[in-house]
C-alpha cells in the first residue's frame, strides 16, 4: 500500500511472489470504510502479508507523515489480523509519476493511476529483496 491522506494506492503480487501489479486505489477516509475495503480485498486475494510504505525524510528520519502511517499500519494489523510490514518508500511516488509521464498519460489520468503505480513499485522492491521462506 502507498498510504496518502486522500488516497491509498494498492498493489498485489502474483502467486509466486515475483511480480507486483497495481490494482487501483481506495479513498483514505472514512477509516471504517477503508478497513472494510481492505478486509474484502485481503480475503478475495488471500493476502498473507501487507506491505505499507513508510514515508521517511530524505535523511532517513521520521516526520509527521511517518507517524501517521505507523498509526494507520497498527490499525490495519489490529483490524484485519494480517501481519503488516513497513518499508521505506522514499521516491516511489516520484518514480511512479516519471513512468506515467514517459507513458504520455495526461495529468488527469496520471493523478488517478499514480498511487497504485507507487504501491506497485514499493511492492516490487520488497519482492526483489525479500528472502524466500
């Protein structure tokens, strides 16, 4: 997940945990609806681990956005009962925007796809570095 104050970008891996694919986004508010939607998606796709991007400052420190994400992650783990892992998301949204610009998508369409693409980049980075179980 790429958590944002307005939208939460979502991505899933394939069954072999090799390839991440964007699946869209959900509105970040209200939180009860967010949790309901995440429960549905998790059950439908048999999610075993939730990856959420942690927005660190460029120097590696945590600011207010990271604190908000930590609180959100704790709520997700408590509500959905699936383990949550936070990983550094620095520059994933920038990379997503660059890909969409290179794909020549208009600004309006980029805005709708950016969060899911950022989630996909985040998840792919995790999949590429995760040790097999």
